[in-house]
C-alpha cells in the first residue's frame, strides 16, 4: 500500500510538471487520524503509531498527531522541518490568505502560511480542543506543552489525565495529581469549548 500510494503521488506530481503547473501548485499530504483496526489491520505489527499512544478514535497522540508534508517549489524551503502545532481547521484560513479571500467569522483556525513560507509572524493557538462521542465520550485539550485527556467512560477511576508533551510525547507519565491547577485550567477550557449536539447519541455526560 505504501508503494502504491507513493506511485499515485508521483503520478500527480509528474502530471503537474508536464502541464507546467508544478511551480504554481501547493501540494499538502497529511492524514486526519492515526492507524485503525478495521478490516483486520494490526497497527502494532507495523508500529503504525510511530511509538505514540493510541490509534484512530483515541485522543492520545497516536490517534490525532499526524505528519504533514507541504511542497511548493520556489516557495517552501526544501527539507525544512517545523514543530508548529495546528489542526485541520487551520487549512480554511490558510487557503483564504493564500487566495486573498476573506476568512469567515467565528472560525477556530489560524493561517499557517507564515510558517509554510517562512515569512512574517506566525500566530499561535491559545489552545486546541478535541472531543469524540463513542465509547462514552472523550475530550482532550492541548495548551502549550500541556495535554489533558478525559475518557468519560472511566470517570469514576481516572478523570483527567495530564501529560507534558515537551518531555513525554508518548503520554506515559500522568502528572494530573502533581499539577491540579493546570488540570483545572484545561477542564475549564473543555467546558467552554464543548457544545451539546442536536443528535442525542452524540452527546456525553461531562462532569
């Protein structure tokens, strides 16, 4: 599958070059989630999460942290790496800025064009918030180096978990008991970020 995917991407790039559009085309390659188990897939066999904890539908890093490759000859410096923390909702304002279109009001995304082009000052998210309704519900908040995860089905035993992603990207060392003020701050962010759904089964109980 990796070979097939590489072949398909190569065909797209070759066609852009043949049409003379490669210098005027931004190519972005990424994924919306980590590996899955559907269809008999075994993410552990190929170490598909890259050592991170969790898979698709989990809000640990293995479920939501994905690589992103961006290519634009003459615009994006080749081989450069960035630790910019963002999410898919950053694409809308990025493409709006790129095409000089107005950004709709009340969107959570930030344009990442400055970091892509190495030009100007890159805005940073105050925080990032995720939630998922299956298996009792899950919430996660990232603010700076701190990442909070709450599994609703395990509230009686676990509540919020807290990880320092600067020193513990694989989320092995839960610091919630040592950092109650940080936990409270992330919980307040989750409380004001969550919106009940009109679809009853998509809602979860949040303490």
